[in-house]
C-alpha cells in the first residue's frame, strides 16, 4: 500500500487518480511524476514495468520503491490502441530499459526516446506482438493450442 501522503501529492500536482496500489496518471505526466517520486520522495529503486491490454487501450504500469520506508507505488498510464506510444522511463530509472523492451516486444507499445527499442524475447523476424488480444494463434511460430484430441488419446 503506498503512503497516503505520496498519493495525495501526486493527485495535487499531476491530476493522478488513486488506485489500490498507487495512482493512474495522464500519459503526458508520466516522466515528470516518476522524476518527482525519485528526487522528492525517495523512490529510487525501479521494481518492474509491465503492460496489459483492455478493450480500448494498453495500460503501462511502472512500480518504484522507497528503500528507506520499504514503500512501493505503482504508476499506471493508458495509451490508445490506434497509436500506442508513451515516453520511455529508461532515463529516469535505468532498470526500465529492459522492461520497456519486453512490453514493446509482446504488446507493440512504442516508448519514445528509448535508447535501444528492439525485440528482447521474440526472434527479430517474429510477425506481430503475441500478447495482443488481436494476435492470430495460427502463426508459423511458437505456441499452438491443443487440438480436440485429448492428451490421453494422443499417447
């Protein structure tokens, strides 16, 4: 649970909306808010970054921790599906670089000003982004769902 005074400060300064584990911000405020968390509030450790797809947008979540108070806050932004793009946090938190590469690789969200935005998990010539809901399962690469044949019948 993030410290209430930190959530209140983000609400006041960045029009953040409180969530269960942190805040949701307008994507234009992401870097400024992360810098404020790092420099003014002591959240100097980058925990993780992840993405998710909803019906209308992609959600990008960065988690940062204050090692003195052992408090972690999750900062979420949403970007539209038509042009999924958000500023990179890699120059604010170095640990965000690989996490953002993974999000780009699997969801196709572009991180502006990222120092090395390229595939990290999938082969360079992999067609598409496999965690998108629109990703076709009948690709020539990777996982294929089991056919109607049961495992017992296959053996």
